[in-house]
C-alpha cells in the first residue's frame, strides 16, 4: 500500500523509487501485486504519465487513511512497550562491519535480549526494499534520495608504514618522494595508483610505483605491517596498530585525499514511523563510535612507536 500511495503522490514509478530508495522494477512489482490481490487495475499507464483508474481513486484514498492510522498505532504501540524487541536487519561494508560494528553487537544483544540482528557484510549499496533490510551503513557524502539517517563519523585515510620498512628504505620527507617507494594501494581503478596529498601550502599528486594492490583494508594493513611498503588505510583500521607502535603514520601534517570521499552514515527508508528498536540501535552505534568521530583529539605521539622519530 505504501508503495502504491507513493507512486500516486509522485506521479511516476521512477520518482517513487527515488523517494523510497529502491529500484523502479521493485516499485512496479509492488503495485502489480496489489492490483492482483484486489483483482482490478489501479493505475492507467500511458507513455507520459500515470492516472488513477476509477477504482484506483477509492483504493488510494483508503490506503492513505490506513497508512496514517497504522502509523499512529505504531507510535502508540512503541511508546507502550517496556521492552525493545524484534528483528533488525542491516547491511554494512565489509571493513566497517568486521572492524567496528561486529565488536559492538554482543553488548547490544546482551542489553536487549529480545532483539535479533541479521547483519549482511557487503560493499555494494544494496536496495533496502528488494533485500528486506531495515538499515544500511554506507560511505557517502549525503543520504541518497529516499533514505535518511545520521552521520556516524567522517572517514579519514592515512598513509602508514612499518618502522622496519622506513629503517630499510628511508622516510620520505615530501610526498613527491613516494614515487620512489613501494606503495600499497586500493587498486579498484587506475586512479587508485595516483595519490593526492595537501597541506596549507600545496597540493601534490604522485603516480605510484606500487608493487601491491588489494581492495580490502585488512589485507593492506597486513601488508604494511609486514614491511611491503607504504599503504593507505582508513583511520579506524590503522588506529590499534598505530597506538601499539606496529605501524607509523607517514606525512602526519598532510591530508590524504581519497577518490572515495565521504562519511560513514547509518540510513533507513524515509519514514516518520521508525520502530523503537531501530532508533535505539542507531543511537547505540552513534554513542559507541564517538571515539572514531573525535579521533583528531588524539595526540600524534600515540601514533609513533616509543623512541621512533619521523
């Protein structure tokens, strides 16, 4: 019903799909299922626009009333519940999910014993409706059409190397010297082999002489720790080994500009009636990821092994 109502409001399957955050084919299938269930055509489709059929006008009016009523019932029901319960299904990028989200799940489940979590690790932006997902964590500049949510933290990338690598090959003093080093990069497209760094005075672009490309942050981290070269890593992946002194940040006074700018957001379909369990889970993640969001308060000394000076 909700999909049908949105199609009528938007006057287009395509615009409704954008608002709902799903594919046009998914919207079309939903409307067709409703028409089949009612045994009547609800929309008159032409090449230029959609119009409600005679029966569709009555169905649309009743659907709007039912959706409004169901929303009010949900609000009352959620407010009366003393316990948070139900299922939460979400999709998370692999590195973010394994490194940050998964370690937080056990405590949440212990705090809310009647909540079940189904987490899918996938780097693709899965369609929430087609994949029956409640929430999605994505790396983006802003929520795409049809989705809303909250920013968890800004995604910063660092250049890192092992102390042994820098001892053997020297520490570059300027980003232009990276072309003479073995570099470990993402490798999803040719632009990944071109690094850009900037400070207050200049912007430097370097074409890499990379010996190893890997599209998983954990693999690149392991390669950096084993001294293969200087690698690019998300801060949240590098932080534990930076603090332990296993790796060192290279060019801490420069900003590394990635080809995949954005922040980590937790998103849901644009709706006024978000279940209480979803709101609680989103708040829990935001509170527990504050340390990542506030990482700039870290002392640079904590990124260096004791006695090591860049």
